[in-house]
């Protein structure tokens, strides 16, 4: 397995819609394994293919041991009208956090690494992570949901930080583990 470079805000790949996966190949399974490895080293709970420079409609998620491979995922329903506000962060926008309002519970349908279709219903952090990753596959980022004022503040913070990532590339190394993270902050 290898650790992949993470593309950060500014790389156009993050804004491109992805292409449906036609076949689950060994090459794709290798990519999935590398994405999990990269996500764990970066201490994230979700990672979508565009974040490693790919255009496949694919993401991986591990929220407190609930591990999912999302190939061609889609949201099939949101239960009720209740929405919840919670803080989000993204491995592609390091150290920037913001409150995002999303439906509290969602049901998704996706294909796993063995080519089997499944359905999953989730709320709280897992449900939020599913929605955040599916957004990535549509070229959408959590900062798009922030109010104009909060988005402006986040962007000026990012303007100062982005110099750390030449070429919009974040090199993830195992020794940086823990460095960026505080107790309640979650990057996905
Ligand atoms: Ni993200």
C-alpha cells in the first residue's frame, strides 16, 4: 500500500464532477486500499477520489470503525425535514473548520469493493460524512455552505495557509500524525 498525495483547495480536480465506475477492477481495489491508508495517516474519517487527483465516483469512509467503500454512491432519501448543524473540516482544506447544516438522517445506495450493491441509513457523524463525501463527487466542498461572512473569514485564513501546499499538493507523512488535530475537529 502507498500513501497518496492529497490535493488541496485550488486544484481544479476538486471542482470536477466525477465519472461513474463501470467495473470494479483490481486497479480500483488497489486505489481503495491506498485511499484508506492515506485517510488513516492523515487522520481523516472520509476521503473521496478527487482528493487524490482521480475522477472516479468513489469514496472511502471510516467513522469510529464503521468502514464503508462508496462506489457510485447516491442519496436515495433523507428522513423527515430535520436538519442539524455541526462543525466540519476537510482533508483538502486543512485546519479550516465551519458549521454546516445538513439533513440529520440519510439513506444512501452504493456498490462495495466486491461489486455488491448495498443500502445504508445513517445519522450523526456517519450520515454527515456520507453527505460530505458524496458532495466531493459532485465537485462540492463544505465551504460552499458557509454564510458569505463566514466563508470570507475562512478564505482569508486559507490564503495565509495555502503557501504550505505548493502545487496544491498536501504531502501526508506518518510523522505528522496528530499535529493538526484537536479533540473535536474532524476532517473528511
Ligand atoms: Ni472533504
